[in-house]
């Protein structure tokens, strides 16, 4: 492998940074995390709570169930659970210790004026400011760009902690991603020491399979995963879509089981990993080859999301499906060129899927994206790909990925605004 020790370490750091466990949808969890931290800094239970959010946070926290609460949804419920039962030391698993008494308390507080919500206009896509007040005192916690990136803590007009970020520099809190490209990702996946990634990937496999099986076994949302198995046959292509969709069914409906995320999203984490795992198990592929395919899949997803950002009007399931499609092409012995064609073929097909927030229909979008990824895979294995300048297809895969980043980041900016207005009935 032509990787230097520093570059190898950088790729490992990216994986470790992005593949982290989270309990519930990451936007309401980020709100709960900020609220829990604000309460801890304040030192008292607040008598007033102001939660300011960017439009994309509002969009993604509006319709999803807060984990461990039964059926509570929305920003107020997330923030209240954070101050009632949150443990900020647990990061994205901040609500892992919620009790029924905590839920009962939250239900009572939802009927009061304790918590108010404001939107931060013309802002970074991921931005949360929680101001917790008790009598004459207050504590403020600000998060920007990533779900646990606290950029400012303030108490009673004193700055306790501060990291300054420009609102448009959404990758600033992350390690350098400019080193990522499909060719090097492929080389890294082929040669990485399995012992270096095994523990991380085993956690991803374990957590994401468990919640998928939970989603198939019980009633969550509209049970897209179970519907696929019941109506499309018990075959590997159906199982790929069904398991990823079932994980989303459970997660969007408040299941208390954690998932391992990718690029800040549990749905992306499941869509990136579960199809590769299910395909490998069904085809009786060795663990080593499965692990290498997962490394490829995860990094391809991260590479695409680097140009898009954590949140946008562009559905993240598409990027994740491209990753898992590439991973399956790897499992089947596909060349680097065929992996590139899988990515391009998938992007060309479903790059227009709009994100209208986190909710139960995410499972259906995951299934649709994976259907496109498998179509892209089958075409690539026959050395077929869509022609240059066919829509947004460019001369090579890197230029095509860059074009998608531009589409999502710039081209769909107004779409994002209109989607939010529609959701808020404005």
C-alpha cells in the first residue's frame, strides 16, 4: 500500500470520528444533549428554557419520536427530556437513562410555558442554542455543524468555553477530509489491517443488526421492512432493503436501541452497513472480505457527505446507498472502475430525492435508494455506466461526486427553505 503512516492514521481517525453510537434520531438527540449540558452548567432545574434552532434542525426534529419516551415528538419534548433526564457525558446516548417518571414529568411540563422555540434564520444548517434560566441566572450552550460540537458555553455573562466557527464552514470541526477520494478509499479498504478496524465494525454490525431485527419483529411506523419481506420474497435483494428499512422503522418511531451512525446520521449508518452485512452473510462471504467492504462503504458515504454537509435538502439515504452499493460491488470482486461506475449509476438515478425531515417515511426512501444502488451495481458489473454529460455525470467519479455536493449545497438551498415552509404550514 502506498499510504504513508500519517495518511493511514488520518483514514482511521475519520472512521473513528464518524462511526459512533447514537440513541434515536440525531437531531432531537442533539437538542437533548445541548439542553442537558445547559442544565448541568446552570446547576439548577430551569424555570425557563429557550431553544433556538436552524431550519434543518427544526425539519428533522419535528416529526420523529424522542427515544425512551413512548410517543413524545418534537423540539420541546427533546429539550425537556434533556433537562429532566439527560446525561451529557454520554454524548449521542444522552437519553439512555430515561424512566417512566421522567416521561410523566415531561408530559406535565409540555402543558406549561417553560420551554419556547425560536428559529435561527439564514444560518448554518446544523445550529442549536439552548438558554436555560433559573431566577436571575442563566446558562447558554451552543452547538454548530456537528451534533455534539459544543462551540460556546456561557454562564451569567461569563464565557466558560468557546470555539469560533464560521456558519458556512460546516466541515471545520472535523478532521481533514480533503485526503478522501475513491481511488485511495479503495486502496485503503484492500489493505487496511483488519485488527485496526475490527472492533469498530463489529460494533456497527451488532448494533445495526439488532435494531433492524427489532424493526422486523414489532410494529414500528408503517413497517416498511416487514412489508418488503412479506410482498417481495425472501431473497437477498429484498433482505438488503428490508433490514435497512426496518432499522429506520424502529429508530424513527422511538426505539430505545442504539445504532452506529455515519456522517452524523443513524439512517445513513444503517443504509451504509446493513446491505453489505446482509449480502455477505447470505452469500457466505468471509468476515475479512465483509470488513473490507464495510470500510469501503463507510468511507465512500463519508466522502460524498463531505461536499454536502450534515443536513440539507438532499436525502442522505442516497449517499449511503451509493456507499453500500460500492461495498457489494467490492464483495463481488468488482474492480476500482466498476466501483466507480456503481457510484455514478446510483447518483444518476436517485440524486433528486428530497429530505423533508426525519420521520417514518425515511424507511421507504432508504429502500428506494438501495434499489437504485443494486441496479447501479448490476450495470457496473457488466461494465456499463451512464455517459459523460448525461445529466450531472462528469468525466470521472470525483467530478460527479463534486457535482452532487454542489447540487445539494447550493442548488437545493431554496428547496430546503420551501420544504420547511410547507412542513410548518407557512
